[in-house]
């Protein structure tokens, strides 16, 4: 039995190339294959074209032990995956009675009758081992050809994931040695280049590898290694993680699936404290992200979107003269919003955001991307000025970064209170 050490993923569907569909399948497959000890060397997206699909499959097979495809298993004329696999391997299509019965059974469950075109989903290259699909009509196939294992899956994510776990994952475990394990460390309040300078020697190391990835005001370092077992891999990574945190601990907020909002929630829950937010330019994004966390009702009191000056005055008690003198996007207003929402809600902390998200509305004195974030507690309040003008053309990026930096300001405030 040939070992599997590397793989390529081929996503099939013109809708992916047109941008009508985001290919989340390839990202999920890469994560699972890595966990199974398989290196993913390339992702390919190809439209519903017979010649191009055959070429893509052939090129992938020439480089890889395993080629995984998603999409193109439906009953219509532009669903070509198995036909193209047949052309590539020279194995004629044959109807598999098991697959035909599966189509009949699934339609019976749906309360419908299949049409002749539906039985196209019972055609596979001769020699295929079928991959059961308990959720849909499209079964997949495992087919070995000239040293490469092909695995075909439908494009529906729920169907693909179930089929992968039940059929391909066990087959891979039989053919791989060891496992690839990654751990992600998250940081905020420091830029990617500044962070990289502090750990450059670790970025140059070969095993475990350390790679920085940045996005929307956060930076992550991914530590990756291969070992015989996940436990051995984790032991190899632990000294590297400790060294990173010894240099960057003040900016660290969590690992793997942790987010700024979940880190803030954990700190609030540990202290039995509560939070309320007042937002202007983020338009409720802060409250949305905080309440995405299960159990956030333990610490999140309320959120107010005070977009206009009149709302800031009426709802948050920001004095009219302060708004007139300093403008809505200013330190005194950010502090006033945080203080006001804290008093109104009775929460332990108030968090605020006010800024110019653009793309219009900026001035020479206050350009698009100028944002103030504020935090208030029983000891007083503070506000931090953000210059996000580099993202002046992206309203969404300014709002996302503003929310991240507001959450990080609160996180740092909570940590100081915890350490006091």
C-alpha cells in the first residue's frame, strides 16, 4: 500500500471562479489533511469545462500522492468530475447498482421521484470504491491510478465533511506516518513587522516552524511541527511557545480559536464583572461580536448605538458644549460615551468607539480613519487615538480594526485590574 505524504485539492465549479461562491471546502480540507500528517502543496479552482478539469486533475496527479476534488458530482450536464476522471485514467464509466439504489432511497426520503438525469450520479470510473453520502444523493469515489489516490466529494460542505471523516480520513491514517500539528498564538496592540523583529530567530528555525500572519489589527504566530503522535508534537512546540510568550507576553491574548471578544469575556467572567458598550462608527459591531460568545449574558449588560450628536447627548449624557467644542470624534467625547454608558447600565466597565469610517466625511484636521476608543471603570476613564487612515478606502476595515482595538484596550485594562 503506497504511503500518502502530500496532496492537492481541486475545487470544481464555475461559480467559484465567478466569485458567486466562496470556497471554504479547501481551507477545511487543508486543516484536516495537515492534522492527518499530509502536506497540502497546492489548491486549484477550475470551472465546469471538460478539457480544463482533465488537465487540472492530470497536473495535480503528476505532483501528488493524493488528489481531493470537491464539486461537480450533481446530475446536470455541467457536473463533469467523474466523467473527467474517467477520461484521465482511461477507465470507462459504469453504473454502480449500489449508487443507483442510493439515489432511489434518498428521493424516497425526500418524497419525490428521480428523473432519468438523476441516475447520472450512479456512474463512476470502473474500479472506483464508493464513498457513502448519508446526507445527499451524490456519492463520492476513491480511485487509485498510477500511484495517485483520487478522492471525489460533493461541493456541499456538510456532505463533504461527513464523507471525509467516515471514509477518507481512515484510509489516510493507514497510509501516513506521524501527524502535523499547529498551534496559533494571537497578539494585539503590536504590528506584524514589530512582532516579527522580536522573534526573527524563531521565524528562521526549521522545526518547529513559526510563521506570522496579520489581519485587521491582530497578529498571529503559527507554530507547526511533525511528530509520530500529537502528544510528541505538542512537546516539541511547548519550548518555542514559552520563548515567544517570554518576549511578547504583554500583547498575547489567546491561542488557537480564542478571539479578542472571548478573551475579554473570560476575564470579565473570572472577576464577576460586567460590561456595556457605546458605539458610533462601528454601528453595533462591538455588541454583536461580544454577544456572539455563548454565555455572554453573564457579563454583557447592554449596547447603545449613538450615531448622531443628538443621540450622544440624549442617550449617553455627553454634554452639548463638549460636542460643540471638540466634535464627536475626540478624546473627551470617547471618554464621555464610555462613562455615560457605564453609569446608565450600572456595569463595571463602559467601552466606547467614535470615529470617521468613510469613505467620505473626513477633513484635513480629522481625516477618514481617525478613531477614538474609550474605556471607563470605577477609577476613571481613558481614551486612545487611532490612526487608521491607511484603510481610508475600506469602511469595513476601519470598523473591524476599531472594534479590535477597543476590545484590546478593554483587555489591557482588565489585565491591569487583575494584576493590581
